[in-house]
């Protein structure tokens, strides 16, 4: 029996190889189409998409990610993500989260926020949603993160927070001022009431003094006339003298009251005359 293939067998084997080659080319074409389609999806996505290898290097990043970072893809692919594109203040915290993901503990850091550093050395705040990519054996081989640039939103939130704090402070200060002014007005009301009371009493005293002055003048006049006509040895002479002295004292008091009443006829407030 000959080991050589017959022409027919050789022809069949060639046809089989050609068929396998065609199927492989079709499979490769389909795979490439799927890759191209996936890449187009990545390019038109409105969020950042980043795939990181286990060594923390960038395996893939979409157009949006390049735009946010202001780098070309060739400047990003293969670079250590944390050492190159994160500021010092966020680097180790984010790296620790990445290590947690590769340990399988993704639930605790499915959502993450940190700053990234652009080519212009500008910081942008990104909110990340993270998941893992596994091989056929189920081993984690990479991470896939979708990120949204929330820098402007954070700035607005910070501005609103500061405005709220300033408004709260202004409200507290205003309340304090209102309380102080209320207390001042209450004190001025007391002073006004007291001034009005004293003015009223002054008017009454002034009126009474005016009413008393005329009778006292008459009494004093009669006492002096009677004293002039009374002999020195008359016992009543001394009483008339005492009467004139007391009338004089009363007249002086009445005059003083009248002068004081005229002076206080106006209400005076702490900040001026009313």
C-alpha cells in the first residue's frame, strides 16, 4: 500500500485547507468588524472610557478621554495611569482602589471620584463607574472605567454651598442687628415715656406754681403792710415777721419751680430735641 496521496486526495485536502482559510479570514473579518464597531461605540460615547491592565498601564482610552486629558492616544496608551494622569493628592487613594478591584472587592468602589491631571496641568474632577474584564478562566485581567467630567458641576455646587453659608451668616448677623436695634428702640421708648412723664409733671408743677405765686404775693404784701402799721411792742409783730419770711421762702421756691418748668418745657431725646 503506497503512502503517497493520490491526486484526488490531494485535491480534497487542498480544498479543505482553502475552505478553512476562507472561514478563518471570514472569522477574522467578522472579529475586525466587531472591533471596529466597538471602537466606533467607544469614540461616540459621551463619557470617558478607560481600560487599565493589571500593571496599571492604559490599554485603551476613547476619544472623549483624550479630549478631557488633552493628550493624543499614543501619548496615553501604555503609560501608567496613576503616575502620569493623576495629581499627587489623589494618586495613592485611587491606586489603592484599583488594587481593591483586582482583588475582587469591586462592590465597595463601584463608584469613585478623583481628579485627573491634563496635559496643561489642569485638574478635572471625574466621577467613575468601575467594572472588571475577565478571561475565559474567570480571572480578572483588566478594569473598565467610565468617567464623567463633573468639574463644572462641582464648582457650581461649591459656589452654591458658599452662597448658602454666606446667606446663613448674613441671616444670623441680620437677626443680631434686629435684636440690638429692637433693644435700642425699647430703651428709647422708655426714655421717651420718662421724658413725657417728667414734662407732664413739670407742666403741672409750673401751672400750680403760677397759681400759687399771686396769692403768695398778696399774702406777703398784706403781711408787710400790717407789720409796718403794728407797733414794735405788739406781740403780733413777731408773728408777722415770721409770716413774711415764710412767704419769701415760698415765693423763692415758686419762682424756682417756674424757671425750671420753663426750661424743661421741651422734650429732649438722647440724639437731640423733639
